């Protein structure tokens, strides 16, 4: 079975992620053994992409949340922890 996303064939998980983000994953995560100059160039390119597409972080967060909800919904089962007896939350501006 072949899978196409926006006219591009996705063969691996990284292909799907790259097609969802519109950029290679390595741009954001880096690669093992990259030099300081390569890292600086990669981060510069990432800053340019974010400047041109300021909604990208929100899109990535939405995609990640949808993937978690679809494939690992138990991660959204959040249970509030009880506070230890005698401890009250700090008021804004109060010293710790």
C-alpha cells in the first residue's frame, strides 16, 4: 500500500512528519556530529522559517496533540495531585 500526502509519497514516519511540518525534522532537532557552523546555519534557517510562518509552533502543537489523542489517549488522562497537608499555594508577589 502506498501513501501520498499532498502529492508526495510518504515512505517512513519521518516522511509523514516532514510533510506535516513542511520542513525536515533534522532542521529542528539537528544531527549527530554537526559542527558549530552547521548548527548556527541550521538555527538561522529555522529562525527565518519561523519569521515567515509564525503560526508554525501552534500547528506543530496541534498536530502533536492530535497524534497523541489518536494513538496514545491515556497520556491525556491527567490526575491532579493532592497538596501536602499544611501547604498552601503562594500568593502572587509573596516570598517563598
